[in-house]
C-alpha cells in the first residue's frame, strides 16, 4: 500500500469536498495516484453528496444569454435568458457550470420547453391534457381497462416534450436535461438548479 501523506489527503479534500476517510481510502486504493483517487471519491460519494446538496439553498449562480443564429451573416431570430443557480461564486465561475448554462440556452432555443420542472405545470393544463388523451382513447375504441394507462402515457409524453428537465438533451439524447444538471451537481458537490428561463423569438 502506498504511503499516504496528510498533505495529499488535505489536497484531495479541498478538490472534492469529501470527508477525510473517504479521501484517505481513495488515495490508498489508487496507490497514491491523485487523479485516480479523485475519480474514486466522486464515484463513491457523488450520489451521497448530491443528495445532501439537493437540500441546501442555491443563492449564487449566473444569468446566461444565448442567441441562436442558424444562418451565418444573418441576425439571430431566437434568444434565451436562463438563470442557473449554485451555492458559491467558485462554482459559478467553473467552466463546466458555464458550459451547462450555454447548453441549456441551446436546448431551450431548439426545443421550446414551457416550464423548468414537472411541478411548474399548472393543474388546469395537466387536466386538459388528460381530458384530451382520454377522449382520443375512447374515440379510438380502446378497452376501458387500458384507458388510464394510455392517459398516463400521454401525460409522460407531454412532460417529455414541454418540461425542460424531462427533455432529451439535444446534443446527446441518451440523457435528459435533468440528468445533465444532476451530473454537474455530483461533480461539484453543490446544489445546481435551473431557476427560470425566458425564450424570445422574432415574430412569435
């Protein structure tokens, strides 16, 4: 087993925000390789740190402006303002945090979500979606015992289309936008959340 210096443990704690024993064990398992130890810490404690972070307040962050210019040389037709929150200025200045803000702006410009999260959908809109789905199912002659499942499926499809965090990420549809945010939260150990956004389109 590699000899673990207290200075290395301290450095790893500062880099990851993990506990002393987590850092010491990771350095030992990585045989003193700092980068590998940092990976081990994030793998082992990321979910735990993310759970703790979700309970805290994100009062820092930034407002990012994104302009979509589909044709070079022509003025942009779509613009987005997105507020991305975190807990400290340190994370707000992080390149990954700023890249996420840019990716969110692009996502909102391209996919036109209506709200950030499911809980932001007002009950009247949700009830209207349910009524339409139920009516269509009955019109199509679907059996009574499957109508509720069909309605639930339509509501999930609505969330996937109109709720930002539920949408597949435009640059990698194997992940949702919500998963993208959670990944950064695990990496930073801080609460990261999309506070709000506004989308503007010429002529819309």
